[in-house]
């Protein structure tokens, strides 16, 4: 039975409980770790980003005070993987929109 038959012909297929093994699935999940979508910026970028952000937030009220607690930037690895994955997924359905909920990588032991 092919992969697509299992996915799209659910009414025809029956899963036998003695064939399902849960322990390998649990072990496989422990081998994967999530890739962070955002990473902290370097100290050299911190000052310029905080100045721009507070200037935009202040607008026409220069007497306002702001405290920037944390600045993060998009993880380039996660960004590249999400672009590649959505490009592949949208090859046949260009009118659809896709959302990447999480990116995981396999741990190297």
C-alpha cells in the first residue's frame, strides 16, 4: 500500500492495533529539537535598533520615555527553511497560503 493510498483512502484502510508500535515514535520525537524562530541580536546592533524603535514609538511626543527590554532578530536558518518548505508546498497550489508553525532539526549525538 502506497503512502498516498494511506493518506487519502482512510475509509478503505484499517489500522490493526497489534501493528502500531508507540515506543519507536516516542524515541524519534526525543531526537528532534525545535529551531528558534528568533535569536538575540549582537551588542553592536542593539543601540541602533533601540534608537530607531523608540523614535518610531515616540512619534510626536519627544518627552516620552521608553525602555527596550529585549531585541531579537529573525533566525536566518529558520527563515531559509520556511521559504524552501512553502515554495515546495505551493508548487501545485500557488493560490494557497501556508503557515509554518514549527521547525525541528534532528539532534546529532
